[in-house]
C-alpha cells in the first residue's frame, strides 16, 4: 500500500499545483485535496473533499481516508472571496489548531509538513544581518500574517512534543514569486508606482514558486540517506536584491515617503483594494530581511533552482515591465529620491526642534 497524502488549501493556486505534483510522486497511492471552497484549478486525479479545517469534521476526513501524510498549505495572508482579515486569521490559527488536534488523535499519521514564513522573524531596525532558524527576533510581529505564523509554529511545536512518533517539517518560505504568484508583495510590485520609505533601501529575498513545490515534495517524502526530513528550515533563493534594484528591473518609478506617512499610504491602498499593504509589509519594505539557508542545503538536502534574482526576473516576465525602460526607471528613481531627500533636509534645517533620524544598517542617502 502506498502513502495517502492529505493537502489543505487545495483550492488555491499553489495548493492545486502541489496536489497535481504529489500525485506523480513515487510511493503515493492517493491524494486527498481539502478546502472549504470548490477548487478553481484542476486537481488531476486527486479526491476533493469540501471541508473547513476550522471544524472538528476534519478529524473524520483523516480517519475515513486513513491518511498518513499531511501537507498543511492553508496558512496564508491572502483573503479569499468575500472573506476578510478575521476569516484569514481564523483559518490560519484556529484551522491549524483543529487540524493538529485531528492529527494527534489519528494513529496513522506519520508525517506532517507545514507551510510557514520567514515573516516569523519580523523586520526591525536592529535585526541581525542574517537570520538562522535559531535566531530570536528582536521584536515579534504585532499583527497580520506574520503574527499568525508565529502562533501556528507554536501550536506545531506543541504537537511535535505530544506526538514524537510523527516527523514534523516546518518550511519558512521567503516571499514567494513567479509568473503565477499570489501574495501581497506580488500585488505591491504590480503597482504602476511603488511607494517606498524615504532613506531606506531594504535587502529582500525571494523563492520561486517552482522551488516551493519541489521542497514541499521532498519534505513530504521519506528521507533519503544522509538527510533528515524533519525540523524547521528557511527556504529562499541564493542572494539578495535591494528594493531599488527591483524597481529598476520592473521599469516602475518609486515615490519615497517619509516613514510617519507610510502607514497612511498603506491604509489608502487597502481602502481602494489595490493591495494588502499591512504593517508587516511596511516593516519589510523599511528594514528588509535576509535568512540563512545552510540547514536547507545541508540537512534537508535541497538547493533551490532559482536564485533570488532569477525568481524576481521570472516574476517580471510573467507580469510584464512597467511603462519605463529599466535605464529610464533607474534615472527617475535616483532623481526623485534625490529631490525628496533634498526637500526633507531643507525642511529639517529650517526647524530647530527636528531631531536627526537614527542610523540604521538599511539606511541610504538616496533611498
């Protein structure tokens, strides 16, 4: 008998792609695709079960189908349909609690893979240059998807202690990009003009959606000799890109905004439904975030096929560049940043009560 794999979040684009992919994996007999809404994408030969993981009925699904491997992808920051932030949080946190409770009561479950995010590290002025899996954040995320993932990982650790016989793998993904990427950051990069934080040029990492599928498949499989498919792993493409480099490669101009006004800009964008410009995104676009992937390569035995730059380039090819050629966008970014910085310094010099901003490793004179 082969493995029976249950995948949550199967109606979403990433979930449906993984469902189709895992069906072709060696040793997999059946795939049970679970979501609270009907899938919009093809699920291949998988059996779709309409179930809300926030409800105790998910335990019956595990038992009836004799599931031994659970891949939990229904942890996301993107609302679906008419659902708002509260529905997303309930699915992320309450849904994970119910799913883990069901797994704990199911003696047949032997492997659990959970999709998480490098957002658990937060983004703060005095963050280390590189986060490892054991680095404690300077300040925990205060809300949004990042806070959800912190809570989700806490529940997963509790489950791992109660069921030491289950191999548990938590994958902390950097921002996922690619031609079909569906995320707040992808929406941000699709804006005709990119609002940025004056004086900051954060370092960013991305992981390609194809690499996401590959590492999920590896984590759900039996470990190969010399590897261990359990533990917590950062997943990101090699290298970093500055936000200014991203803007230039997109061919989109930027509008530097002084930090106190950024929250207002985010609220305005959310009000018109342009993008989910949450506080966690503001922190990322101010201070950036870079993680080490040594454990991913050395312990899990996985090396992403796409670097950060290559993942971003594929995203640009899929979404298309903006109205400006890259070289023109570069000049516009530099001129606009310089003008805003000059105007800001002039205002500061005229006001004796204005104090100089504190230095930061992410601060640059021209944004």
